[in-house]
């Protein structure tokens, strides 16, 4: 009731007659008080999400670079400083044992509340953004190269892990006691790690802000506990750390070991040198023009570079000796079977579809083309790309058979409609033979293909 009285006194809420309301719940605060939370999930599901982005904290920190003095301002009741449109207040209604109420200001829990508040703050500080002010939701940071107010510790903004070297190794004793299947036991090792971490947290970080105009250098190292990475940049005073990354190894990762790559010579990216080594492994009298796999394995005994098998494959497939002497295990190509010329018009026809055309008033976007092999006369029938075998047969009977009778042979490609069971059985009853062109050999149906080019 105290929270409700406070909101009513401030004018943040008012009694509501909204036809729908959201439930409320209370969660404990760190100071022992209670925080009222409203379950707006049903409202958020039907709300159009705002596309306005919220900047990442690390990206904002990178703008500080040469700044040395900072002042941080934290707004109180930030969301409540934005009013809700009068026509939308009923949507924010919530129910209590004392009645239903609705917000007149923007409440917490709405899906678009963070982006709306960020947009408002950016508009308010637009002339100063990226010059001397950084705004992240309700946190305002004023930065400068001269002393104005007081120095703030930046680790709370950028994250502790980024500013402390060997973070994973340092906190390893603390992380071990949090693992499952272990008793919570605080010993001397954990106490020492905690005290060391406390020293780092209370020490001014020595990291420099990255300068995109200077070259970067990456140093890496590994131990039994973690993998360490330090990003450096070259400044006037020498190499300075920019960021630390120390992911702690899992049990499985800590058990990893090198399966290959040891006792090998790294070959630099010189094409002539790598080709010379491949030539020695493949063409020498001791190798005898091995295949791709054997040559790659022979080469990998003493040398290494990325994509060794790929380089070996290119060399072996272009070796004239291998191509000349290697026997083919493939079946010989079959002979082409020419079609006999017809003795009368419309005895043999070729047919094909032309698809992908602009749709007309009847929604037709394809054409069935039938060409006589003897006279080269053609018939064109409009149809749809989705035409079936049954519809194709009906279209053929209406536009060709009705005028010229049944052909003795139909030549076509391997379109699914021409290879379907219905199409095959249909023409068997009329003693019409079906000749399907060979795959990737459109010359069999060349007359129709030529007519297609003329029509298109």
C-alpha cells in the first residue's frame, strides 16, 4: 500500500477502468525493501517492437581514449520522467487488492521502454554526444582531459575481466568451489585468490583505450588452467595493453592434446616452394607418382601448411604422366543414336516448356511449344508453370492432335511431366513412342530449343 500511495501522490498512476489488467508481484531489494513488478508479458507479445538500437557499453567506453577525468550521473526514476500518451494509458493497467490502476508515465516492464528512453536521452544530449557526454539508458558519463569533478573507476562500466590480466587463472580457486558435485569449502587457497582479486579491483587499471589508427599486436599463452590473450598497441611510451581475455578451460578442454602438427616444418606461403615440395614427393624415383591421398600423407610427415591435400590434388590432377598412364575405371561412353527423319508432316514432333514469363490476365506464365520435325511448323499453347501431366496431355490433344492427328513419336527432355507414369501410359494406348533426350544433351530436342530462342 505504501508503494501505491507513493505512486498516487506523485501522479504516476491513477484509478483505471481498463477492460484488461496485468498482475503484479513483489521481489526483494538488496536493502531489504520490496520492488513492485508488473507482468506485462501479455501486452508485450502484441506490441510492435521498436527498432531503435541500444549501444553496447564496450563501444561507448572505446570513445574515451585520451580522457582522464570523469563524472557519472545516475538518474532517479528515469522511466517515470516520460509521460504515456493519454490514449494509451489504459494499456498499462494493473490490478491490486485495492482496485485497478493505470500509469500516466512510462512504467518498467514494457518491451519498448528501454529503446524509448534511450531515444529520448540521445535526443536531449544530441549536441554533446561523442564529444564530452556518453549516455547509456539512465547513466550519464561526462568525460574530459582536464579535472572537472572527480575520477571514476571505469571497471564498473567495461567489465572486470577485460582489465585484469590472468583473470581466469586468478579466480580458478573460486570457480572450483562453485562446480557441481563439490562441497563448498573455503580454504587458504580461496582466501588468497579473493584477496588478490580485491587488490586488482581497488587498483587503477592500466589499460589504454584502443586507437584504430595504430597497429595492434596479439600475444597468447596457455597454462593448465586457462588460455591467456593480451591485445597490445604501440604508443609513444611503448607497447600498452588494450584488453585481456582469459577464458578458463573446462575439464574436457584441459585434457586436449596435440594429435598432429608436431615435428613438422612450417612451409611459408610461397607457391614455388610448396609446389617444389609436392613435386619432390610425387615425381621422385622413390615415390613413383602416388595418388592424391598417398602423396599428401608422404608430404605431411615432414612439412605442414594449410590445405595440403588441396594443393596436392591440383598438382596430381594436372600431372601429364599420371593422366597418360592411369587407366580409367569408368564405363566407356555410349554411342549417340540418331533419330530417323520422318516421312510425312506431324509424324514426329518435339515439345518443351518455356517458363518464367510475365503472367497475363489469365495468370498464364508459361508456354507449351510443339514443333514438327519435318516442316518445322510450331504450335504455341499458353499455360501455367504449375501445369500437371494430365493437364499437359489435355492441352496437347486440344492444340495439336485435334488438327494433325496422333504422332508416331514425341521427342522431349526429361521434364517430370514427361517422365510421369500417367504420361507414359497415356501414349502407349495410341502407339506413340516417347523419346527422351539424354541428360545434359539438349541436342536431341534441338528443334524445340531453337524455336524457344526465336520466340524469346
